[in-house]
């Protein structure tokens, strides 16, 4: 994963001439630094991502690194709509799964940064999904969030497999902010 780009590399990502990137840099629109004793310019990843987002340009190969990937499992349409309303679409790609089987397929293709599991789908299935994700080495850093009803909160189960638990009803904006915070620790969500 490259963290610093040359003007030539930025030009390829943006599909423009290197001189255009130099003009963006010299005008201050694209932030970066010059190599001491040289005219060579370098653009850090976070500045490039911010520039591309601000100007509505496609992120191209940076999209996977720049966007948080969220998998909602068993989440009803009202809650999903509330979350999608407060999570910026330019920062998050959201996918859905209705069952444990779908969650497994989606996790394989999406490689989510965060998985939100609603216990309304059934406690055993919800716990099985979380345990399977934790057992798989590809998802050890994946943030797991459980959405619990009063019944689930009262019953005992190992909550250490989850990074966070929310009791329903809750504020979608609060959950969205928590997702953003936890995922941004892993990614540059400029």
C-alpha cells in the first residue's frame, strides 16, 4: 500500500498529464511537499484522497483503501435507511445480508471493515456469524457490532467477540459516528 505518490503516479490515477498535477500542486489545491534540494513533488495518500473527493473525481485504485466497507447483517430497512442517511456515501460502501449464509458470501467478496449484526435475526445465528468471522484470520481486524434487544442484553453470552454492543432502540447517528471512529482507525477516511 503506497503512502506517498509522485506527480506522475497521481497523473496516472487521475488520468491527466503530469503537468496538470504539477499545476494543482503549485496552486495549492493539491497539498504535498517538495524533496529538499529538488523540484520533485510528493503527495501523501491522505491529501490525494481528500483532493479527489473534494473535486468529485473517481478514486480508482484508491477506492478500496479510502472507503470504509460496511456489512449490515439482519438489519431491517428502517434501521438501514437511518444508518445510510447519516453515513456519507463517499466514505462508505454498504452491503446487506439477510442470513448467515449471505453474510459469509458478502464477507468474502466485500472484505468489510465493519460488520453490524442485528440479533433480531436470532441469537444463535447472530453469534455463529460473529464467531465464524473471528475464527477466520482475514477478519481479525474487522470491527464487529451487535444490535441487541432487551432480551439479548439480559441473557449471558461472551461479548468479547464484539467491539461494541448497542441496545435497541438507539440513535442511528450515534451508531454511525461509532462506526466511523472505529473504521477510521484502520483507514484514511479523509
